[in-house]
C-alpha cells in the first residue's frame, strides 16, 4: 500500500470497518473536507451522528496516531472543548483490511471569527488551558516543529518534484533558497524557547463556534513546539490589528499559562515554515485523486 493508496477504500470497506467496532450505520457516508485523510459523517440506527477518520497509510506510525488520541483524551478529561476519539472496548484506533481508523462524536458549529475580539479572548483562555496541560508531559513519538523538516527538506521536495516550470526555476529557487536560509537561521538562533505539546494547526478552520463557545477539532498535526505556534495563525489584518488581537488573546491566555514574550520573534519564521512546508505538501500529494 503506497503513501497515496486510498484506491481500495470503498464505501463497503468503510461501512464494514465501522460496523466491526459495533456501530450499525443507518445512513449514507457524507464525505467531509480533508485532503490528508478520508473523513466521513454518518448516523447510526438511533440517529446519533458520528464522524470516522481513515488515516492516510504510512503517513504516521501507529504510536504517533495513538499519542494524538491520548493527548485529545487528556484534554477532554480536563473538560477542554476538544473533539476526542471515542473509546470502544478500551481502544481508540482500529484496523480493517489494512486501513487504520477512528470514530469521533459529530460536533457542528460555525466558523470562528478571527476579527472578533470577544472570541479571541475566549480562544486565548482555552489555548492557555491546553498549553498548561500540554506542558506537563512531552510527546515521545510525535514530531517537533523544526526547520530541517519544514524548510530544508521541504525545499528539496519542491526541487525534486519538478513542478516548477523551467522558465521560473532560476528566480523561484534563488528567492526560495534565501528565504529558507534566513528563516532556518532565525529559528535555530531562538531554539532555546520552551517546547510544549501543541494543537499544532490551530487555524480558524479547526475551530468551530457554538452558543456555548468554541471547540477544537483535528489534532492530526499535534507536535512539540513553541507556544506561539498555536496563537499566530489566529492573527489577521495589518500590523496594528494583529497587535491588538495578540494582546487580547494573551490577556485570556495568561489567566492559565505564562507566555514567554521572547517567542514573539518566531512568528515570521513559523509563518515562513508553514508556507514552504505547504508548497512541499502540495508537491507530495499532487497525484492524489482528491486534488
């Protein structure tokens, strides 16, 4: 089974997998937006809604997926609004015909408003609580946020993919090489910043809002890294707007966890790492039919 191989993941296989853990499906499978894994909503015979995630083969080792699940369950146990996988017969990770999958309760909501200061302060409090718990242990199997993977290796992935046309190759890689060097050096110079367990991909699309407040979904990219990683992606607008938003978030955040201000210098390095890594990810996944 190759890294892209979802070709044998048929509706019948998915239904059989779900029913193998004791849940009887009484609806169709509604595909949800996910390029990396295959995610479907369904309901059972009692009209209870669930979501199942079938993990991309060979992307993570099983210990890494289990560590993601365990982190989500830790957060849920502390009454943090995280959608954690269901525990069925003492397990959260299941296997059917070579595919590994999990079942989650279905939690809806509207998109988080990144320019709403009240919501940002609320988000700051919840991220602070997540980090306070995340700092109590370290991941043993999950990856770290690092410049080697997200800049240097990513640059090589883009280069070897040959997706950059020959007419653009020289100017593109001239600029990219400079960006990678500056961002990598800057990140390495500040690697003394405390590293904790993070959500890792805390953007507006992974935060759903209800009248009761926010809840976080998709810990698929949880990593060890600097706390600012879970805050900077919620900033938007010009510099003045972002400073106001950050100050608002931190006022809530520091009610539960102390923020190290020396992390602020990492924002542009982390932003660069995300952009370069995203380009490399597109190159890796371009042959996936989902694209």
